[in-house]
């Protein structure tokens, strides 16, 4: 079984990482390998331990994210305040507000209504239906987590696939577990052992890939984007607003979404033998939702106000409230969800704290750890040491540099957490840019975008894993299409960061 082999591999990796992290830390502390200050050496040793545990997932990634609070004060890198303060970086609260909005949208099923509306508008021809699913998925992923988006869209997609008769249930290697909600997945990996047509495969891959592509467009859509903005603010004193990033990365998201759609259509040539089946499924699911509810309307108003605030802040709001930031707007929206009633007599509001406990606190801890690492690099002088280490590659064309960074991060992210990868790379990109006289922002943006462009393996992103678990996609199929997208993504990143970034950030102010 593929699942059992993956579990065994993960367990081995975790066992190795559990020992490797402390071993690297101890080795570098006791036997410094470089002629650097004790503080910088301690920061390096601590970072190696943290990175080893992040990459191998020796313990849960959020738990590893607490290590800077322990290691930095004990080794003299920074004091406890210096280690913990970055966990309250404004970007962490920007994402907190975004997550609250996402929970509000999910609680009232607004995301499902949006998705079904978009899909119903494009028609039921195979290529158009695929495009509709991808547009809906990408749009939702701009505002809510890519995993939540994929988990919403996969059941809708599955219903459509079954209804049009493109896949017989016997072609899905799914076995129900004994416990409630447990699903054990064993998907065949023979590339010739495919469903009756490629529509099911194309639809599932389209959902997975567009969930990642849509998240690229906004600061709250993908954690690596927030890591970029937070470290740019703390290390370079450059404020990247919601609008800045949207102007920069939005075009990539739109163009790459259509490129991905064309690739899926050309390579897989999906067909639907019974168009009416898909139309019926979408219509029935929309009818099940009924008329738009009071909760949906009110959460839509809050969401619209927040999105408008982010877009209009530089032009309108700052003239009225000079200190207002994207973080303030996000938290205002988040608080409003607990204030705006749906049924005041019964004390029902758009959100209750029982809903908020489902927030992805682990992601927020991971972001905080990244900002704490960046602060440790600066305070200990490790960033200067790293910069000096790159002196030997001075003169390398920046395009080549972007190519190397994008390639390394894209393929590294196939087997590691994209947020952890971006977190480790950001301080290094700053040092590299300073040493070579290139824009650190350009190199950081390259790493941030590349961390969201892993399409080959189920372990690369949660959406990939979710569609793999559906039983309609095999690893060879995902790898074959995903390799094309990885390579196209690298090319797109080079064009975007080298040519468009200076223009976009200048335009957005």
C-alpha cells in the first residue's frame, strides 16, 4: 500500500531528525566550525536544530516553532523579550484577522455558495467545467486556507465525476476505516491503471493546483507571502501592503491559473459523456443551500468592507487615519464577526469563540518563529557572517541567481513545509542580496513565490494530499503534470521578480 510506505518513510525521517537536530546544535556549540562570534555561532547552532526538526517533522511543526523561545535566551543570542516579541509581529495579527474572516465565511457556507455559483456560470462542457472549478477554487484560496478550499471543492468535484459516469467506483481504491470519519487511502501507482476517462483526474488536479495558485495572489492567501512581508518590515524597514502584494503577485496568479488549465486540457483531454449529469449535480447542490441566509449576507458585508479597506487604505483611509494599517483593518473585521448579530434574541453572532478555537494557531506560531529567527540573525551578527560567505559568487547575473533560488526552493518544498522553507530562506536572501548588491526584496520574493509552486507530490501541499486521498489521482500522474508546472512556475517567477516586481511595487507605492 502506498499509504503504508509513506507512513514508514515519514517515521524513519522523524526518528533521524529527532537525533540530528540536537546533534547539530551540540556539535556546533562545542566545536565551532567558523571564525565567528559566540553569539553568531549559537544562533547558527540553534537554527540548524530548528531547521532539522522542521524539515523532518521530528515533532509537530508548531511545537518546533517554540524552540527559539528556549534556545536563543539560553545560548545568549537574545534575551527572552527579544525571542518572544517577534511572535506578536503585526503580520501575525494580519493573518489572525484573515483566518477569522475565513472562519466566518466557512461557518455560514458562503464559500460553498460562491463556488457553486461560479461553476454554474461557466457551463458543463468538460473544459469549461474544469475552468469553473479552478476559478472558484483559486478565488476562495485568496481569502481562506488552501486546505479548507480543497476540502470544500473535492466533495463537489467528486459528486460531479460520479454523476457524469466518468469513473466507476471500482476504480477508486478507497477503504472505509473502522472509526468514525477515518479514511484509509490506498491508491494504485501504475500509470496505466487510470480511470475510464481523464476528466476525474483533470478535475482533481485542477482543484489541487488552483488552491495553491490562488493563494499566491494575496498576503493572507499563503503563509510564505506573510513571512516575506513580515521579514521585509522587520529587517529592511519596507512595508509591503495588501495592495502592494496583490499588484505584484495577482497577475502571476491569474496567468498561471489559465496556463495550468490549458496544460490540463491539452495533456489530459478531459471529456464528459453525459453533460446533463454535471449540470444536475450543481443545480441540486445550489438548491440544497436554499436562499441566501441572513448570516451569509452579513458575513459577506464584513468581508467586502475588509477587502475594500485593504485596497483603498493607501488612497482614502490613510488620509483620515494616518496610523491605520492592513493589520488594523483585518482585526477590525475579525472583531466585527463577534459583534454583528444573526439572531440577537438568541445571542447568535457571525462568530462565537467556540468557532475561533479552530483557528490554525500552528501557522501563527510558525510565522512567529520565522520572525524570531530573523531577529536572532540580526542581533547576533549571523546575517553579516552569511553575507560574507556569499562574497565569492559576486558577479553572478541576477537572472541566474533567481533561477537557482527558485529551482532550489520549488523542489525543496516538494518534501518540506512551504512555510518552514520560506522562513529559513528569508534571512539568507537578505544577506545574499546585500553582499551581491542586488535587491534583497527581489530575492526574498523569489523564495516566497517558489515556496507556493510545488505541484509534483502529495506531501508538497495540503491540497495535493487531499486530492490524492480522493482516489482519482496516482502519484505518477500527479508527478508527470506537476513537473511541467514546476518548470513553468520557475520561468514565471523569473519573469515576475526580475521584470515586474520593481514596476509593481513602484505603482502600488
